[in-house]
C-alpha cells in the first residue's frame, strides 16, 4: 500500500526523486500519467494493467469515455528509476501538474500522486475545511 506525504524538488532536467518508501511498491518500472485535480498519477504496472482493463470496458460510443481514455493514455509514459531513485518526468506532464521546483508526492493506496507544492497546499486547505462534510457524505459507501 502506498501512503504518506513527501516533499522533494524537481530539477531543471525534469528529474524527481521518488521516496524510498514508494520505490519498492512501484517497482523498477511504473506508469506516470495525467491525474485529476491538477496532479499526476503514478501506478505500479500491476495496478496500471487493472486500470487499463477497466478503461477498455468503457463504451466507445460515449463521448465522456472517449475523452477520458484520450486524456489518460495520451500523456501516459512508462517510467524507470535511475540509480539515485529519480524519475524523468516528460514536459507535457510537468506542464499539466504545474511542477516548478517544490513538489509533493503522496501515496494514495494503489497509486502515487505528484503535486506542485502550491497546488497541494491549496487542495489540502480546501479539503481540510470540508473534510467533516465529505466524510459524512461517504457514509453511504460504507465508510
């Protein structure tokens, strides 16, 4: 399981250190793609294959399904960690997430998320204000 929050810097070449706690679960190769809420999603290969199988079941005749598939796959890239535990993030993904210098990596169960520090801070401030209401709304799902 991937969990925790880690702060690292992305360098001028687009390299970002992946925390040691995430490396074992992610494995040597993993997939990084556009995520929701202005961040990046990183999946271990086994989780990516599960997600891919789910996306393949979406009806091609539905516009939202086509849009989602395009958005997810068009920027997806298979990543490999270098000897220092860094990943090289492609420019389109850097732009999507607004990554500049300070980044936050978050473990979210079966994936990691890569955020710009500014976006992460804005997200957490907003979520913190409404967390009680969000929690109450999710009781219908067995939480």
